[in-house]
C-alpha cells in the first residue's frame, strides 16, 4: 500500500517536472500508432492518402486522446490553478483601474500618493520611497 502510494507520487512528480518530455513522448507514440494503422490499410490495398484518412478516422481524435492522457497524469488541477494565476496577473497588469483597486489595501493614510506600476506591491506599500 505504501509502496504503491510512493510510486504514484513519484510518477506524478515526474509528470509535473518533465511535462515537455512527456508531451514529446506522447506525440511520438500517437504518430507511431497512426503510422501502423496506415500501413495496415496500405497492405490491404488501399491508396496511401485514403489509408491515412481511414487510420485517423479509426484512431479517433488525437487531441481528445492527448487531453485524456494529461488528465490521467493527475496534475490538471494544479496546472489549471497556475493558468488562472497567470491570467489574473496579466489582467491586473493590463488594466489601470484594477491595479488601483489592488493597491488600495496596501496603502495607508500617511503614505504619499503615487501610481502603482505593474503590480509591484513594494510601490503600493505604506513605506515612502527613498
């Protein structure tokens, strides 16, 4: 039981840290299977363009298979959270009114008024600039 848990955690950490390598391996594996299916059709006497079309139709949606594989890796919630944080950061950085709203809690009544630039919390803090 403990060994299985440790193995699962190692697999998920590997998937998280080596995402590009795993994506490349997945692409290679899918291409291999599509090529094998195409060769089966060619061996049966189907012209190569038609064989490729039939192989893709029989294989199904490659994008859906990739999404299912990513879901199985199990770090999708963490990846989604990271995407959400990056989106929020870009949104705050792009809109002056949102930057101002973000900076209001960081200012005190005695702090000099100044513009908050690029969401720097230091510029929004109550400490005066040197």
